[in-house]
């Protein structure tokens, strides 16, 4: 029986490895990273700064610098095989099929071009509109992200807008050509809580109306929990846990995920209740299939942690599959039961 279209992942990544060539040697930034997304699904990718979240996104959009060496067992986006497709075909995906909201919207926007013209450029290239029609559509795109007086704001430059306004412009730019996939890389960084909620509600509204697949990259677990169907938890270039949002929050299986949750404000606990994660990220110049969290895991690390890790089903997992890259997962879940 052929799989239904809804069951076929629109993003499929298996054993993604990314290394950067530096003067000090190779940095093994991603090692054997695997994940997939179905059409219309919203998945959160969480972890500390330096965990490899943004590098994963740049690998999907093929925006990594020339110093990056990218290898994978499978890397398929919207039916296109990244491992065999010509460069021109991959570049044609950007903007139309897959689009991205960058971390710092003001820095990502062209500082010497009017914001409306930047959106019109995307529409002219990817939607086949004339320059005149693209300008009109750009005004409409600004209106859709609730920018007041969009016709007047069309002529503004990024430096004339607030951080929240720039973020809305970035969203309008990313969504202008109605992409099938949106990657939102820390879309609320530096914004106040009210603006954060407005930005995230806007992304969710667009995802629902367009049946758009969304990959939300963030270090804010509480924020992602409100908007994501599933989670991928990353630490030092490894996927350490993945599964549905509910089970991960109710019964995290990996010690790192537990530490992340204890370090995340939930709106009810006092600051004194928060527990920082001990230690630092390991040296990424060393390639390893061993657990990179073992040195920061004084309560759970054992001899078994020094053998190559494999993704194993977590006890009590529910749909979709809940996996954890921890050799002691079964023991830890038994202790928590």
C-alpha cells in the first residue's frame, strides 16, 4: 500500500553531520542528527546556545558557509533529494518552498533598501508578479502581519522601525511567497513578552491557514510548549530526545531535558527554584558517538555512558514515537515511575 501524502515527511533528515574547517582543526558541530516533519506540523528544536539548532536550520536552507562540510544519510526537503539535486534546484526552493525567519530581524533586513521593496523583490522572483503587482502585494503582506498604515510603512527603512516592527517585516518577507515550510530561528529574541505572544500567534495563524510546516528553533521551552506538536532536544550537536510535547514535559526521559526544564521559568515558580545546568559544553573538535552530556551529568553518569549511544524508545512513550539517546533511559524511567 502506498503511503498517504499526509504520512510522507515534507522534511526528512537522517544522520546529518556538519563539520567546520577552522585554523584549530575540524569542529564537529552536528553528529548523526535525525528528525522529520509532516506537512502542517509544528516542531520545536530546543537546547542551549551552541547545541546546533541554528546550524541544522542553515543546513536545511543551504546557507552554511563554504568552510562547512555537510554529509548525511538522507536529506530530503519537499521531495527534493539534497544529496543528488543540482545546486540550482536547491536554491530554487528558498523563498518559495522553504523560507526562514532569522534571529536578528533588523540585522537580516537590507539596511539601505525600503522594507516594501525587499518584500516586492521576493514576490517578483518567486510568484511571477510584475513589479507593479509585486508592490501592491507587498503592501498587502505588510497588512497581513498587522503593520499599521502599510502603504506608508512600505517606504520605511529598517532603522526607522522598532524591534517588534522589524520582526513583523521579517515574517512578512518569509511568508510573502506562501512557502510550504517555515523555519523560525529564535523569532522572539529581544522582544517584550507581549510582542513575543503577538509574533508567535501570528506565525501559528499563518501556519494553520496555509497548512504550513513550521520548525521553531528556540532556547525557550515554555514558549515552544505553547505552540509545538513535537520537540527535538539538542545538546552539543546531538539529538538527545525527541517526541510529542506533552510526554516530554510530563515525563522527560533524558537527564539533559530534565535539567533544561528545571532551568526554565514556568510562570509560577520563584527564581530561587530554578536550577542552572552545571558545567560547559564539551570540546566540539573531538568527534564522538559517546554521550556528550556525561561530564555534566553527575547524578546519572555511569560506565555504560562511555559506550556508543543509540536512540532507544523511552518507557511509556506515546504517539509520535518518543526516543532518547541515553544508555540508562530504562533505569531512569523506572526510578521516576
